[in-house]
């Protein structure tokens, strides 16, 4: 039987002599056999032991996975959408087959809720402006432009009767000075009379001041 035990345990006949038990024993062979049996029993218990805390996956329920109410609502919503699309398609087909009965031309006149009030206000302002314009046109001016023109004509007559030089004397002097300057820059000598200005403009200006 010992030989059969060694063959089953894959042990040689002298290996039990090297076994060191935790507790003292008189027979190492039996002690090794008992310890092996206890270890095998322990491993079997560990393998077949049931946990105290249930950590398995909870069971899945069909009504929680499928959510039939949500599926029903989705089907009803799709049914409504399909029905509306079908009605719209039928209306578009009818419009394409016929010319349609809806007037969609944008030629409507704009409407205002306070149009009459704004019209009355515009008429009132227009009438007031016309009255103001009539008063302005009917008002006689305080100053007479014709009288001013007559006075200026009389003054010009007095100035002409007392002036020493003609009205175009200043233009003539400017023209002579321009001619003299051109002659001086050229080959002809400048006239001596044009070189010294005459005191006539100052005297004429003083006479005009006295008349005014």
C-alpha cells in the first residue's frame, strides 16, 4: 500500500523523511499524509464555499430594459409626423395639379391705426403755415430799398461833381504801371513820369471821405 501511495502522490519512498511538519510527530509518513489530506479538504472547502455577501449581478427585468411606454410614445410621435407629412404632400399635389386658391401676391396697401389722426395733424400744420406765409407777404417793409437806391444815386452825382479825376483813374494807373514794368524788363527804358507815383489818389480818397 505504501508503494501504491507513493505512485499516486508522485513521491519517491524516501521523500517523507525530508518532510518538516509544523507540529512534532512520531511518524513523518503518516503526518505528511494527514497534512496533505487536510490541505486537500481545505482547498475543497475554499472551492465550494459560498460568500456571505451577495455580490452577484442583479437580475435584469424585461420591462426595465425595453421601456415599452417610451417605445409607445415614439411610435405615436412618428405616426403623427407621418400623418402630417401625408396631408402636406396631398395639399402640395393638389396645388400642383391646379392653380391653387390662395392669393399670395404682396400688393396689399399698408394700414395704420392712427392714419386719420396723423392726417388731421398734417392738415392743421399746413393751414398754420399758410396763415403765417400770408401774414409775412401782407406785411409792409419798414425800410425802402428804392429810397436807398435814390439816395445813392444822388450821392454819386455829388461825388462826380467834386472829384478831381475820372472814375476809371485807378484802373488807368494800374494799366500804366503794368506797361512800365514790362518795358523796364525789356530793352526800352521806363518813363520817368511813371517811376514816381502821383499823390492824386490820396487827394481823391480824402475828397470821397468828405462827401460821404
